[in-house]
């Protein structure tokens, strides 16, 4: 069997003594687990090590594979001195993986490299491997903004490539867990942080790879997780195989979760074809979500589905509430697919005769005319999740102290330029973050003069 083992490993640069300068002692359990995992890899004697990393070049709709015959990497960006480590790439594996991905309909390949240096997401685990094992060739793969099933099937392609080339292959899924475990950590605290870490480490311990695919995206955003898509690729590499997990460590003293776990193949197991199980789960989840949608969200869905599937504007349905028919307001319609944004268009002030028309107009605009995305295709409609924000009247505020990232959206204005950000968004926890993002969206200089406004919304999901 070409895939001889896989490992989940974190990538804190502080664990490298030249970077940590003593701080690495606070995560000594992770160090010990790394060393044990490295010895296991040495025992497996892989010819090729494939690393999936969140810190290589990241694209929304493309899985990048590092090109070339070799690359170097060091920890100088983290203040460490020393000679760079050089790695030889398995060019035959890269070419075969690109071809295998193309056959599977997965957008993956070697185009678009921005920095050839080996990233720290790869370099940290490989530093421990290199202490006990040499002679392998490296394949370095990025993650993407594509959905869970794409990453899972990409893992299947990695294994098929290893089998076709008859390469003894180890996969390292590089990824930290939540970044929001402690108030005094670099990213603060969110209750979803420790919850995510408990759930994902339980899945590691039991080999429950379906769980990797079915985490709620908003929950993951709130937890500020790092490595889940790496873990999805690992799951796909074991498609149809039983696994023997060995959970080696977990700790998070710096406010970021670090887990180390090894997985060895243990024979065929047809019950572990998680791609189809994920599609069944997703279908049932979408049915439940649709059953809970209120009239505002149903209008958004009706408008876009009618326009895309039938080519004409939907008529207002009968029986709408007076709030939808008799009132006016600015409205934002947001559309997500597989947890990622697929379109968002809105109006600060009303432009239509009623809120219902505002929703339907902006839903079509979000799906077809958001310049950041290609127009929604008919085959995507069943996978889309909608939310509708009805805006209250904006009011001027004298300073950032009058903002609240959870309660108020923010508008920044400078001359004719304007930037807006909705409230209560995953990963946006402070008014300062809100304002900085709104300034970027409006193309307004942070060090220039600008005015602040705030507004409340009623959010419908």
C-alpha cells in the first residue's frame, strides 16, 4: 500500500528553540509528541512526504502545489538565525497529482506561486522529521476556499497518485486548532474556541473523519480554526480504509490549540467512504435549514432561483406580511456556499417601493452581479445559504468608542468615498477591526480624515 501513514501536526514557530528562546518549554508535551511522530515517520521510511499547509499561497478556488525541483526555508522571519533548510521536491509526484486532480474535476496545479520559500506550516513539522530521517522528497500542497468535499476528494487524488507511482508516502496535515482559547492570547477568547478543540480532538482520537467534514462553518469562523481543511484532505486520503489512530498530545497555553495525532491504515473498510455520507448529511442539513427559513430569506431564495433557473424576475408571492409590503429600508443579502461567501450586495437606504422588492432586487444582484465572484450557476442553487439584513437608519457618531461590533454596523465616509461593514460577523470582534475593514472596502486612508456612522440591523437566516 503506497500510503503508509498520515499525521496531524501543528506549526507553532515558537516550538523551535531558536525562535522560542525558552518559551518552547511551555509546550513541552507538543515537543515530545512531535519527536514521537517523527520517529514513527522514520520507521515508515517514506520515499515522499506530502504536506498540506494553510500557510502556502491560498486561493479561493484553486489548490496550489509548489512547483520546481527544490526549495529552501528558514525561520528568519521569526527572528531566528541559521542556515536555510533545503528540500528536494518530488516532481514526478507533483505532475501525476496535477493530472489526477484534473481527471477528478478538482482545480489544482502549480500555477500562481507567489513565494517559493518553504512556509512555516511545512517547515515546523519537517524540522522535527529531519532530526531523525532524511532521503525523502517533498510535495507541498496548499488549501483553498473550496468546500469540504473538494478537499476530501483531493486527498483521494493524493493517495491514488501514490499508488500509481508506487511511492511509499506519508501525509502530514499541518494545522493548528482554535486561535481563541484565552483572553490574554494573541487573538482573544471565544467560547467556540475550546468547544471546537474538544470536538475536533475527539474526532481525531476515534478516527471519525466524517466529523471533519460536517463542522458548521460559522462555528469554525467564531473559533478561528486553522487546520480543518488539512484534516479534510487527510480524511480523503484514507477513503474506504480503516485507520488506527494514535492521539499523542493536545495543549494550548498560548491561546492557540496544538494537537498531534498519527493514523496508520488498517485494511479496507467500505463503511468509511465519507464522501457519499457527507453529501447525505449536507442534503438533510439543507432541508432542515430551508424548513426554518422565514419569509425574508425565502424571498431572497425565490428571487435568485427564479432568475437563474427560469430566466425571469419572480413575482411577489401572496400572503406576505405588512412589514415586507408596507415598509421601506436598506437591505443587504448575503449568500454563502460551503461556508464561504458567494455574494453580498446591499443598499444603505431604500431604493425600491417596499422591503420585499428591496430583498428580491438585492438577492439577484448578490448572486449575479457581485464583482468579486462569477455569477451563480444553476447547479449551485441547491447548495446556497442566504441571510438578509434589514438596516435601521444610520446615525453619526463622534468616535470609535460609540461603536459595538456585535450590535452596530459601521459606515465610514470621506468625501465621496464610503465603506460599510455589517455587525456581528465571524472573526470581527472589535470596533477597531470593523472600522479598518470598512476603510479598506471604501478605499479610504486610515491616516486621513473620515466620518463614522453606525446602524442596527435585523438579521434573518
